[in-house]
């Protein structure tokens, strides 16, 4: 048995039913404890997120970034290749019913990500003059466990900063080569150059990049998807019927589609939803930690909108493109299945469209993941180690475009799973604090004015 098979078997256990149970269960717990806050305060969350969208944001600096910039930085990492390829894989393996269970995971995931953002906001710290935060900080300061905090920090640097970004750059290089026949190494060097220019400018340039690129890339993909879905408008109703029906009844094999079971739809839908919006994984809190808001719960509400955009909008549109175009039965899987839907809608231009979207999605994910890793490098080694970290990340980006990444992807999954464990322990251990902060926020709302935490 080679190393790839060994790691794959470890991931089969690590990302098995127990992990999915705790990730989904944590979301259910917070949804109950917070009295379904994702529904009760949805309008407020919308207003907090988009109310100041077109206002000029204050420049991000050592004191943090605006609430909107924090959200776009989080979304930059959330919305990636998984929204194009991962959804297709879930549907090809688990059937259209997987989409329904993705929605369920997203609904409860909003409760988890709300809690993560609150804890990150409360437990920030200045490292060499710069405000920073994330799970490593609330694990150490909230739970009082330096071991678990250090364990998380090391795991996320390896999973996202190094291995994850190798996979992302490889995805870009493959798509660009397929659509435009550009050498993969050349693509890798160009990506590394762009990322280097962005990251060398620190938090200010990263925030400026994400607040500009995320709305553009989201609008591009949403518009393209809507064109195809509305062109096949007579299939929209049947597609939703198929999603709901196959979530609870098996689907027979047809036209290259292998068929699916209810268990498969549940498993792959829940897993894909959680992996896509990253609720409970401990990644997005790094961005939400340094948002400049009056009350931690404000950023908690903003964080929930990231899940809505990622799973509720982008993943759903990918699924509808595949279903309304009839591509599910093409026999393809992953990114090829998504490409099939766009080719049926746009002709040969569909391949180029997916390649361009994949470029922006993966590039923004690289920048987001770089930032998350940097926050943990600060935690582990201080600000002086950032330049070494940056060089290593850029090297991984170039190397990733030239290699087969099956082993790297499996290793990334392993460390992703390992970093979830201490984060979930912290979320469950600090649940009462999240409830208290939320209650404090709602009291200030009742008084008609959002005040600083603890001043009610």
C-alpha cells in the first residue's frame, strides 16, 4: 500500500460520519441556543452586510478592516473551485438530492459561523502592533489550552497556506491550459507574481483586493449561470422537484448517471455544503476577527451572509445549470460536469467562461487562505516570520501547477480535518459565552441603539 492509499484511508475515517455529525450537530446546537437567529435577524444581517456596500470603506490597517472588507475576505476563501467542481461531484455521486442536503447544512452552518465570528471578535490580540485573531486565539484565551491552539495553528498553515494553495494553483493551470493552451508553469509564475504583489502590501492591499474582486467574480458567475438557467426556464420547476424528490427517494441509473441512494444524497450533500461554506472549520474567523464593528454580534450576522452567498447562491446556481441543461446524465463528473452545462448553454465559449471564473475563484481563495495562514504564522512565530511564509507560499503556488496533486490534496484534507477538531471543541466549550454576547446584543437592539459589548 503506497502513501496515497494510506492517507486516503485515514481521510476516510477522519472525514467520516463522526466528523460530519459534530460539524452539523454544532450548527444545530447553536441554532437552538440562539433561537434560530439566522431567521429571526436575517433582515438585520442583510442590512448590516449590504447597507454600506457602496460607501467608501475606510482603509484597512493595523487596527483592522471594515465589516464589509472582512466579509469579502472570508467569501474570497469560501467561494472557490469547490463551488464549481465540488457541487458537481456531490450531484454525480449522491444525485440531485445532495443539493437539498447542502441547503440544510448551510442553514445550520449559519449558526456555527455566527458563533465563530463572535468568539473571534472577542479574543483578538495585538501582535507586533497589528490586530489579529482567529481560532488559535480564542482556543488559547477562551479555553485556556495552548496545546490545542498551537495544534490548530500548525494544521491550518499546512492545510491552507501550503498544500491547499498548491491544489488551487493546479486547478487554475489545468483550466487555463484546457481553454487557452497556455503552459502550466507559465500560469503558475503569473499567479505567484499576482499573489506576491497583493500580499506584500499587507492587510490593506489584501482587503482592497477582496472588496473589489469578490463582487466582480460573483456577479460574473451569477449572470452567466442565470442566462443558462433562464434560457431553460421550462426546466426550472422540474429541477427543483427532482432535488426535493431525490433527497428522500433513490434515483435509478440513466444516461451515464450511475443512480443514487438517499444515504448517498445525505452524505455527499452535507459534506459538500460544509466543505464549501467552511462553517465550523475555523478558517473564516480570521477575517471576521479584525472587522471594525461596535458589537461582536454585528459581525456574526455579517458572517452568516457569507454562507448564503456561497451555498445559497453560487452552489445552487451551479446545480441548476447542470440540471436545467440536462448535463447530469452526460457521464461526466467534477469540473467536467460543470463545464458540460456551460458548453450546452454557451457553446464552445462555455469552456472559456468556466476557465475565467475558475481563475478568479481560485485566485481569490489563494489570497484568502494566504491571509488565514499568515494570522497563524503571527501566532506561532510573530510578525518577523511573515516574509519567509510568503516566499514558501509563492513557491508552493508555482510547484503546484507542475505536479499531480492527488497526494497533496489528500494531505490537505487530512490537516483540514485535524484543524476542525480543536475548533469544534472550542465552539462547544464556549457556547455559553456566545449566547451571553448575543443576548447582550439583542438588549441593545431593544433599546434602539447598538452599543459596545457589555454596556447594556
